[in-house]
């Protein structure tokens, strides 16, 4: 009897870019995988803020009312979520908020929404307790992510709310590696094969 290995499912984990990942777009990125399965993968980069715009400015441009939101909440950055659909917004957030069918519950610690409703609720101070807002997402065709992992492009670690939602963005890559007990200086950009 031939036993087939169970397909890899990395939904809800973090991808950590290896030093060999070239180009500014994915260099030292930390990507939260919102979905991964036979049809491919979709994730959001959670450590690359867009310098030109913050949440308050984006809500103003979208004409979203911001009365009721705590002052500090509107000072959050907007992140470059990835190169696919860069004009579309995605909110990775704590599971205390649910926008009905428009919210994808990733696991017990994370959910994702991509509607104007969540932005309106954030503007009124009725949004999730923790959130990362992105423009665009990172996507992989079926088998593409698995191939990149086997080619030493990414490491994976468990996603924690502390790692995703708090701490300086410039430290998230190093912090994600530390979750694995890896010192960035010890990483090689080339894959080893036995």
C-alpha cells in the first residue's frame, strides 16, 4: 500500500526571507500566510511600511469618518503587502472583529478582511484590537511556494500576535529568525544538499 504524504499546509505561519532573496521587494521580509493549499498561497508582508501614507491619510482619502477612533490607532502605518493587486487593501487582524462573510478566519489568533466596512469600523473606533493594514498581497501559484522553500528562499516559523502586530518593523525579520533560534549573521544565501 502506497501512502501519500500529506500536502504541506502553511496557512497561518510566517515566511522569513533568506538572505539569498534578491531585490528590494522581498529582501528581509516577513510574510504572514493567510491561505496555502493545492491552489497556491496568499500572504501579506507585515514589516514593510509604505513611507508615503499612513492610516489617517488613507482614511481621509477614502472619505472614511474618523470620529471615535483612539488617537494613536490612526497613526498606524500602511504596509506594502505584496506586488499583487497593489491598489487593493487588506487588513490582517485579531479575531475579535468579524465582518461576516467578508472576514477570513485564518486560525484562533488571526483573521483577514478586505472591505471598506472594516476601515469604517476602525475609523469609528469599532475595529479589531490589533491590525496591520496592507496594500497588495504576495501570491504563489500551485507548487511555487513549496519550490521556493526547497530552494532555500524562505524559512518558516509560527506566527504570534506579538511578532506580527507589535515591535518595530525594522526588527520583525530578526525577531522572526530569533523565534527559530537563528542568528541572521549565521545564514547562508546558498542551499546545501546532502
